[in-house]
């Protein structure tokens, strides 16, 4: 069984934020595990960040170095990374990246979505409007900018932006996994009563076990609310792994 503790020495880290090397180690471990588990879904999270690069950010492996612009310090981002390309379908179409924020409160509910396991890491977004950079730090902020949802493409973008799920168009079985569901439909979005039905996928990242994949249906309303309707396990694995 593979055991990865993404929160190594986190208690000490929170008490002394200067020890950033441990935080970065934990984040790298979390990213590596997600890459192992998410497979082709993880490969889809590459959004066009050219506007940020043209403004002065540098592309560095998984992340963007925006130190010259002071974005990390200004918005308290531990790391800035590319957003899913699905977000290119938002309206208005604005350059957007993820800001990963590390809270000092283990029980915090900050940001749009919790990304870490034991690590209190949260997702926010940074957008570029003209020459200005703005932080989106809550679901309400996000909806105030991008709602209403008027197309199925926008609904898909909302489903990805406000949940841990990702599109999956290749339904082949990932390496070290086996198929559980009798049939698997790739990602789609369609108009329905009350808004749009969005079909996405998610892998179970935290804890110990086989970390299965799920197909998840969401209802995205026209005012930008995202509600999970159902989930079905589609892939499971013979590989056992612990992620803290």
C-alpha cells in the first residue's frame, strides 16, 4: 500500500508560515497523487494563461510564478495554477487562473472549494479585466461576475469551476483500474427543467483505499447554483493508497 502524507509537519507550518518548504512539499505530494489517480482527467486541467504570462507571470511546471506582478502576495496565494479549459466558456470570457490559498484554520470554510485533505487548502480564482487583476474568493463572487448561465457550455464551466469534478471525454479504463459500471457516458451538458444537467467525473482523492472514479450529474441553474443530483461509481482499482 502506498502511503502519502500531504500534510507533513502541517501543524508546525501553520504556527510558522516561514517554513514554506514543508507546505510546498505537501502540495507537490498532493498534486502527484492526483496525477496518479485522475489519469486523463488531470491532463485536462490546462487553461490558456497567455494573458497572465504576457502581463509578467512565468510558467513553471504545474504553476505560474507571478512574483513580478505581486499577485501571490496581494491575494495570499500559496500557489497560482492554470484553470480548467472548460472555464473558457464562461461569459464574459476573461483570463482566469486558480489561486490556492492555505488557511491557518483547519476547520475553515474559506474560498470556493476545499482542495486539500488534512491540509486546509482552498481554491479561489484570479481574473484579469483590462489591466486589472481581481480575486474571486467565494461562490457568490463568482456568480456575480459570470451569471446568468445561458448556454450548456456555460453550465459545464460552472460545474467545473464550483466543484471538484472534471470533464472526461475518454471513457477507456484508466491504468490499474477496472470498470464497475455496465456503461459509461462521456461528459455532456443539456438543457433541462430548471436549468442544465451537467455530467462530470470525480476521483476520490483523500483517505485510504482504492480511490474510485465517480460519474456525477449536477443541476446548474440559470442563476449559477450548482447542485449534485446523483453519483455512480464507474471505475475502481486494485491499487491501495493512503492520502492524508
